[in-house]
C-alpha cells in the first residue's frame, strides 16, 4: 500500500470527532447523488476514500443508515455535537471509509480525480470540465 507523504488528519467542526491516517487516498471525487446532496447541503459531496484499517478515529459518531442511488447500504457518520458530516461506509466498498474533504485539517490535501453521479447534479452546481465524469 502506498504511504501518504503527510499524515491525513481531520475532524468535525467542534473537534469532538477526529481522524488520522498515514495511507494515501484510494480515490478523491465529487459525488452528485441525491443522498450526498442532502447530507452536504449543497450540489455534491467531496469525498476521499481511505483503507478503513488505516484510519484511527476518536470520538463518537451518530450513524444514519440509508440506501444510496447505487443500491448499496450506506452508513453516514455525523458528529452528535455539531452535526458535521464526517464519513460514510458503503456495502459496495466495505474495506474503505469515505471521508468528507471539508473535514480535512489541510484542505489542500484534497484534489478530486473524478465526478460520479453527474447526471443527478443540479444545474447550478458546475462540474470541472477537466475531471472525468461517470
């Protein structure tokens, strides 16, 4: 497994939930599915995937269970103190944690490499033309 040049660290807005990993992201993307729109409160969620075994998380998450547009079962984790969305787990990728890019301590560590569920994007949420879309 490739090692990240710098540790990836982040957490919720109030600091009650924190995470750290020394692994490099498996992917970084913008997801326009309806669930990501609702959870993020905007036109898409910016997410990166890390091997679940590489992530050390502290604090308790409130989990919301849902069925994604893909049909996969998803657990979305929110901070119970501030309500900040922090992570997701999907039955389609059980070995990965999907972390919200906005939770990174250093947002410059995130660079999307693709766009998924682009057909679901609202017309006011523009897609970077340099990124491949599903």
